[in-house]
């Protein structure tokens, strides 16, 4: 991932307290915003929170966003690194992304993601990429050629794409494959250099000789130079989706387990929309922790339980601002010290609605859709799922996603995807035995 790692800063108690307050306010705002949208009530973007002690907190989202967007790069990197550890914040932002109103031109989350990904900061880029599966899900299930409602979401996707465009500098993405026709440099050096035609002095393997031999091999072009994209059209949509998926694949092992789980769910649902085989997939209702470690940032949902429901039912309590002082003592116990049992089954993050009637209606609407993607994008999906399949926590859900792609390819008769997915499924089944 392109970006400079910010200098190591000494984390003071005040910094951690400020970050904790920001996290609590963001969780409270997004949870209340979801509740407000579900109740179909309009009004100001500011949220007034009634506390248990009789007081109230007015969360001004514009001031909150100003802190996040206009802080110095070191502070943003520090905030992003802590935001990445917060399961509760991840869940609250995810719920807001899945709202029907998400993706508009003035959407707060889209502006936030766009600004943070354009920064020369690794942590902020990782934070945005952790939500990419949800962004792709919303785009693929809601976008329409004649619909400009998702202009804010499209801007985020174009931002990720153009950062990769700048990184490649208009060059082809190539791979120098090894060849069996070339004899060994070590054991066949006499045969290799005997017919060198005087280009190589003696039988010694020099750096210039090795370069000469290597340049004789024809590299394989994996990707042509990327075109610059200013807005999404039917002509550039596929190359954009393939490129941003490639970026996610490159960084998938640096992201949280929850991002990988949602990625697996996104692949399973995209590949099975409109088909009946999704009904046979087992459902995962809980993610279980192995130990009792609690994060500083899991303030609103986890409590003293060792299991996380998938997804969280209802809007969480909005009294988390009172926990700032009590939670700051646990600041060193971050989420990366918490271990989870393997996720077995298909999660319901992407289709969750607070009202069961709305959720059933949404599932019924999805059952009438089919998302058609080319073979090149499914190949990118399989590469990313391969990395997930060799992580203990996401092995089973990745296997379900690969099987779903295999079933879809069998229906659509795409031989390349059938071969790739069958090969990977066979490898995983052999390992299991």
C-alpha cells in the first residue's frame, strides 16, 4: 500500500482519551442516525442524546468531521489505527453504509472516506479499505445506469482506483514466469555459456550475463496500463471494479477479521443472487471469542459477553460517553489481542435490518436480482478468498464463498472459474482430511 508511515509518536493519556471520546461520539451518532432513518424522521444532522443521569449531549457532526478531516497527519494516523481496532465503530459505520439513503453527493461517510484515502497515510487507507466489501455490495446491488443517486459512493470508488492508477504510472503489470526450457545457472553453466557468442567472458556467471539471459524471456502481461477515470460509465465499470478489488486483495491480510468475514459474505451473496443454492448455505449467528480480552474500543455492544451476535440486533445504547474515563485504563488491551473461533456459515451483516418485516422484504427484493460480473473479476475474488481460506478464523466462510462461486460458474458455464474454484476446493478438502 502506497503511503508513508508516520513517525512513531508517544501516545499520551490525553491522546488516548481524545480518541476514545471521538470513537464514542461516532458510535453514538451513527447508531442514532440509523435509528432516525429507520423511523423515517427528518430534521437536522445534529443528534441530541439523552443520558441516564438526566443530562444531554448534542453531537454536532460537522464539528466532529472537521476534527477528523483537518487534523495534522500524525493525529489522523493515530486515530485511524485505533478506529481499526474498534468492533463497535466498525458495526455502527457498516449499518449506516447499508441504509437506503447512503451514497448521495453530500453523504458524510463518503466525504470522510474520500478525504482519508487521499491522504499519504497508511492507516487511513487501511481504515477505508476495511469497508470496501460493503461499499462494493451497495454499489452492485443498488447502482443503475440511469441513476445518479450513488454519486458520493462512486466518488469513493474512483478515488481508490485513481490512487492505484497513480501508483502504476501508466505501466503494464507484468509477471516474469520461470521457464523449464532454460537450463540451470548452477549445474548447466558450461552448456549455458558455451554458445554465448563472445557476449559473456568465459564460463563465469556475471551480473551482466544473468541480466542478458533474463531479458531474453518474454514477460506475461497481467494488466494493461490503467486508463484514468473521472466518472463511472458502462465502458470503464469493469476495469474499475477489478482494480479496486485487486487493491483490496493486496491488503486483505492487513485488515481486521471482520472485514474479511464481510468480504466472504459479499462474495457469497453476489454470486448467488437470484439462485436457489443460497438456501442450502448454513447461517452463522455468532462469532465467539477464545479469551476474555476486552478492547478499549468495544464500549457499546460487547459488555461482559464472550459472543458477538451477527449482526447486532437493534440500535445499541447511546450512553457510551459516560464510559470514557473508566475505559481509558484498558487502552493497551486492543482488539488485536482478542482471538476468535472460526466463523462457520454465512453471516447476515449485509442484509440486516432492525425491523424483521423490512429485512424479509429486502431479502425478497434481492432474490429477484442477478449481478453479472465477468470472469476477470471472479478470478480476483478467488485470489482474495484463497488468502482468507488459509486464515483459521475465516477458513470455513471462505470455503462457502468459493463453493458459491463454483455453483454460479457451473450455472453460467464459465470454464476458467469452474477449474480455479474446483482446484481450490479440492486443496482445502484434502487439507481437512
